[in-house]
C-alpha cells in the first residue's frame, strides 16, 4: 500500500518489500508505540541491524503520517530520489581528472536551503553531497522543487558512518574545511584547489562537534557588524564560488 504523492508506504508486507528491494529510498520508518510484537518486532530488528532511521510514535500520529488508519502499525517515508551508494561515489572520485569537491551540509533542517545548496553545487562542480543520517532534512518534494531540477544532476549520499568516510578521505589527501561565522581566515586565504570537503553547519546547531574536530581549517565570510552570519545556503555558495575560482572554473 502506497501513497505516491507523499512518498508514503504503509503496511507490514509493503514495508518488508521496501527494505528488501529498495532500501536506499527509505528516509525513516515509523512504528506504533503500542504495536511492537510479531511481524512489527521483526521489522524493528531489521531497522536496528541495517541501521535504518526509525521512530516509535503514538498511534494517532501514525494515522496522520500515513493518512489512513489501515497502516498495520508501520509507515515508511521514502525520498523523492534514492541515495547513492557511498562505495560507488568513492570509486567515481578515483576516476576524476580534476580534484574532487564534496559538500557536507550538516544539521540542515530547512528543505529549501538544501534544495538551494544542491543547485549551487551543480553550478560550481561539486562531485557529491554527503548527508548525516540524523538531524538533516530528507530529500522530499520541497528539496526537489527548490533545487530547480538540479537534484537529478547531483549524487547525494547518506553514509552509515559519515565520520569514518571523512576520516578515510582525509587520509587520502582531502582537506576538510569548516565554514564557521566569525573566523578570521577568509575563503581566498585558504588553498581550495585540491581535493576538498566543505562542511557547513545547520540553521540552528552549526557544525556538530564530531564533524568540527575533523576539520583541518576553517573559513569565515566577512560581513558588516550588523549582520552576524549569513544564511547557510548563501555562505556555502560563496565558498563553492571561491573553489571554482581557484580552479579557474574548469569543470569535468
């Protein structure tokens, strides 16, 4: 059973099939707090084993999410576009002729900001966007609309262990640059011409500590004193423009 307009799948057998065959389309699975036995319990175990985002909620909330009371105690929310496999993206990076650019918009809550970032990323040659599994907006219809069609042209990955992926890339020579308001070093004072990972913070949380400690340098964008910080999508756009400028706007 599926509501195609809302990317909602509900019912035990439908969600089992989703996990078995289309796991990269799963954004989050919701379970009825009062119905966690039998087949539902087995689905919960699968979520834990496969590290799928899930949440137990009251039955009335599940009714609202599903748009029906016939959900059998489980509802899955799907993305508008499947996430790419991280191994596939890393393989493609090895085959690029120009130094790769990766963007990590951490803790981003507003889907319109993510859509704008996707559009900018395509414009300035970003190879892939890496998302956290938690605290980040899903790839929903608002993201797709805000990207102005560019979501189809940008690989988006949601690794099971984002921290480990960034560490592995750092060992391979990637610089990890954090965008932090108030930092003295300006973007043009940092070498952004080599393999690079740019990490931006969310609208409210900034860059989470576990990612901030991985940064090899930080860049800030100077503004007049009345403006303490820029919108995250605007700040990321300025950084990505500087990356492209240092690479003389040569894109693959």
